């Protein structure tokens, strides 16, 4: 199944890839340093979870970069209605306690 992309989509994907690459450099360097500094017998266990956490940071930053690309501006003005200060206190509806 082939998908045709518009030039705008291709440009957006290229920009996103560049943003992810710039975010990834620091994380990948840190992971490489952790792995190279770790003796073979300690690669798994606690060190493994540290590496996984760093890689998940990369995934999180990738999603954040994608979300940042979204157009969030709206042409509708903000509502002029006041916001509620606090909810009114609740009143007991039962005539006696059980």
C-alpha cells in the first residue's frame, strides 16, 4: 500500500525528523556512555532500567516535538464570561441522620 504525501507533509516530516535528531543527540550520547562504562556482568538489572528510561525520554520528546508542530492558534476570541469562583456548598437533603 503506497501513500502519496503532499509536499507540505514531506516538509513537515523532514522538519520533525530534524527536531527529533537534535533532541536525540544528548540522550544517545548519555546511553552510549552508560553502556561503555558498564562491565558486562552489570549490563542488565538496574543499568538496563536506566537505559530504558533514557530511551523513553527520547520517545517522549519526539511526541512533544510533533505536538509543537500543530497549529494551536484559534481565530475565535476568548470567552468574556466570568469563571466560577467556587462551587456552592452542598446542603444536606435528608431530614435526619441514619
